[in-house]
């Protein structure tokens, strides 16, 4: 996987590399992989994707070589806030990293609820949301 990650970052014009299910990989391997990538490509984003259960997000938060972590629980909170009138994004529970707030990825996936589909159930209409 180390060679594959280096290949994609060196041979393509991508901004970064996402490690899917990083929480299910051995922490020593993720550390070695991300350190190697950051050493060679310091300006590329290294993103950690979590499994559905996000088993060991705490170990990922402790790695300085990961720029952002996908957090599905946070995404669900975001969708609920966007779907309800009177809710504010500032109410989100932001997970802190080792050196302050850690950027959280809010990438949708096949199980993501769309806030645009949910807003009608929470009383939002075309007056306070786009069509």
C-alpha cells in the first residue's frame, strides 16, 4: 500500500490521499504510511477515512501526519442541524485534536441521509431553503 500511495501522489495531479478504514489498520502501519507520505509530499493532504463503526478514531487523532479525519457521527449531526429550522452549525460537537481542533471530514457515503431530503420533515420549506 505504501508503494501504491506514493505512486498516486507522484504520478497524478491529486491534492492528497485518503486512507479508507484507517481506524481498522494497525496504528504502527498508519503511522509509517502517513509519515512516509508527509516526508515526501509535505503539501499534500492526508485524509483518514473511518469504517462505519469508526473503531479507533482516538489513535488517528494523535498522528500529526493526518490532516483530517472522516467522522460519520459528526456528519450525522451536521445533516440533522441543516435539516431543522432554528438549529445552528455552531452547536456541532467538534472533536478536538491533540493540538487544538482537528479538521473533520464530512464526506457523504452510500448511507448518508441528505439534509435536502430531510428538511421537509422538520418543517423547512422553500421560503427558508433552496429548491
